[in-house]
C-alpha cells in the first residue's frame, strides 16, 4: 500500500486491530510483548505523512486538553496479566470533550505499554493530548501515536510552551510575534525560544485548534 494510503487509513483501522489483539493478549499472555509493538508498526514514517497532519489530528480527536498526570493504575486480567492502564489527569484547559479544572481519566490498552521501555506517562507530567473517542470497551489512545501527546513546558523565561511534531510545521506555519500575542490578550513568553524552534505558546496552538475543523464523529 502507498505511504499516503497508510496514513489515510490509520485512524479507521487502529481500533479494530487494538480490540482484536487485546482479546488475544488476554487469552495468550505470551503474545503481549509482540503486540506491544503495534503502535510502532502501524505508524507511517514522518516523511510519508501529509502536509495537513495537524488538521487530521484535530479532526479525528474526540478529546483534546492540556493536563497533568495525577495517577496511573494498571488493571489486570486472569493470571495477573495486564489488560489496561487507567491514567488520571488534572485538566488545566479543556479544548474538546472535557471541562477545564476537572479530573479526567482515560483507559489505554496495556499492549501499548512496551516492556522494558519508558512508561507512556508518568505522574507530574504535563501534556497537550489529542485522544480518539473511547471505543465500546472504553479504551482510547493518542491520535497518530506519539504525535498525539505534546509535551508542555513552563519556565520563567519562555512562559508556557508546547513542543510540536515536525510534520505539523507545514500546516501551522510560523507562530505569531510576541507583540501580536500580547495585543490579543494571551499569556506569552517574554521572548521566543531560539533554542527550541518547534516550541510555540500553548495559547496560540489552542487557538489554532479551535479554528480548525470539527471532529470526524468517532472511530
């Protein structure tokens, strides 16, 4: 299949595949290490992604918010085989599908948490998340794999910024100047971060999300 075809079909095919492999993992624990590589296998390389990767992520996301991880709990099946993980967040700003200043919990299939790899989330971590609408079993995951979880960094020098995936740059273009952000009433860094060219103010990115297209309406 051509690379652009893989990218186009990814949002539609990931959940049926996840549900099937989740059942197989519960029945055959030996498959768990193998199925944990699912995410890496189905994602196309960055060079193959379309120029509108940002719009696609926004369109397919059922839930979007800026939040901090407050709790992580593993849910086990028979034989104490991990089936899913519950991750709770304190929502700083809800953009879609969740309210600001609320607590929100998601469930991820345990197969996405690869053994002997860094955990997908850690307590105290802050991120801007783009999540698929939950499946019938209540599971979700970040849109486009790792590109659906954007690290949020705040410091006294640069303010609150978010790290963009490289394939989003073509869609988003250059972030506005400091003066224009201040005139619009946004909280912005004192000066742009020349050392981190892919970082932009969180407020600006959320504004772009709001201006983008509506979600596609589910899986």
